[in-house]
């Protein structure tokens, strides 16, 4: 009986992240499913990386402050819970549909929880893998990181904002305004990506 319980628990934790797909073709579904699974693994690594000794944490959220670190942990925990327990609805949008214009990769309405508009540009991003040459330290990020960014925006998750975009500007934000960095979606995206890659 104990074996069955342990096996059942392991099976539960091994389940892939779940999503519903609207308007997505099979190749897009495959890429999104892989990105969701990578995002879940990366957020797990990032949660462990929230500590005063970690230079990756300092790069994205500024000098160590226990109160801000608690805020980051809370936000990562909420993002992880969504990736583990919630069915996300992925809307593969055509150009100029659902805000998909210009260089937009994905977007959400923060009060419309668990619905993510996926733009065509999203599929040009690399997957997040252990190969830093493929996905690591990419200026615009990865598919998995983009999903973390968008999930963090939901009001019932972490209610982050887009104070700034991009790696360079996010690093500056951490130095100059760490209080804003812990509320900035790109800061979470890049922290999660880098924490995952550093652990590989």
C-alpha cells in the first residue's frame, strides 16, 4: 500500500503542465507544451536561487533585502502553483489580433486570469534548455521565460507590471530601483531563465 501511495505521488508530480489550445496548429501546441514544462522546471530552480549568496538574484532584484526577497519568493510560489495546478488557455493569435502587432511575443489582460495570447513572434524564440549557446542569456529571452513573464502579470498571481523591458534595462532597474524590480515582469523572466541555466 505504501508503494502505491508513493508511486501515485511521484506520478502526480511528473504530470506535464496542462493547457488548452485555441487556434494553435500541432507544431505550435508541441512548442507551447515543451515551453510550459520548461517554465515549470525553471521556476523550481529559481525558487531555490532566492538567497543572499546568489549573484543571479542580485543581478535581477538588487542588493539583498529580506522583505523584497520574501516578495520574490511569494511571487515565484504563485507562478509555480499556476504552472503546476491550473489549466492555462493559450490563444494562438494571428498578426494584429489580440494585441499581436510589431515585436510582441505574447500578452495577457491581468484581470482575465489564465488566458494568454500567443503571437507569431513567440515561435521565433528559443526553447529554454541546458545549452547556454541555444537559449541562455538571449536578449529577448526564451519561450519558457516569456510564459513566466505573462503568468506573473495576472492580478491573482503576482500582479507584476512592465516597468521596463530588456536585459540591460532590467539590470539597471535592479541597481537603481530594486523595489520596482520585484514588481517588473521582465525581471522575473530573466531571473528564472538565468537561475535555471546556472543550475545546469
